């Protein structure tokens, strides 16, 4: 079952009823069940607005159509069928005007850690617990809390 790939813990405690956030997250993952699951978790439990794309190409098209950039990028590293992996997609998105400085989290079980850390990105190792996902997202967005 796909959920067991990413979510190890059921939603409990403080994350069960978070207030609506004013932050937007762009999620890019080539596996639609995981993409949908991440969207549901971040919308329903995190209270975030979420944009989704199943490939690097669709993410770039979505980015081109956005008036305002998202507050966080959550990118799968291995985007199968895409011309770019998650780190390469991050690099291209950060070249866009207004997209510099957007924090990003790379979700992967095999991303090269040195490339992730060189860029100052977060690394969410798969499989991951629900609490870890929500914690990393909140931590990445914390510096933006006053914006």
C-alpha cells in the first residue's frame, strides 16, 4: 500500500487540528498516490494551501503561470519520466524572478546528501513519519512567519 511508503504514524496530537495557514507549498512528485497523499496531509492536517505537479515539466509550467511564488517547495528527488530530478528542478525554479530564497525540502531515499546540503535544502528521508513531514514543513516556514 502506498501510504506505508511514506506515512508511518497516524495523525495524532497537535497536528490533528491545526488552524488554516496563509502559506502555499508546491509539491512535485511523479507518483500520483503519494502526491495526493501529501496534498491531503498538508491541506487537512497542516492547513496549508497546496499546488501540485506530477513532473518537472508541469512544475515549470505551473511556476510560469503563478503571480506569486509559493512559500515552500517539497520536491521528490527521483522524478521518473521527467527530464530533471528534484535538485535540478530546484535550481531552475530558483533562477526565476521572485523565487530566490524559497526554502525547499527534498524527499528521497537516495538523494545525494552533499548536493542537498550544499544548497541549504532540507532532506526528508523516505520512508518518513507523518510528524517528521509536518515538523520539517513548519520549521522550513518558521522564518517566514512574520511575512
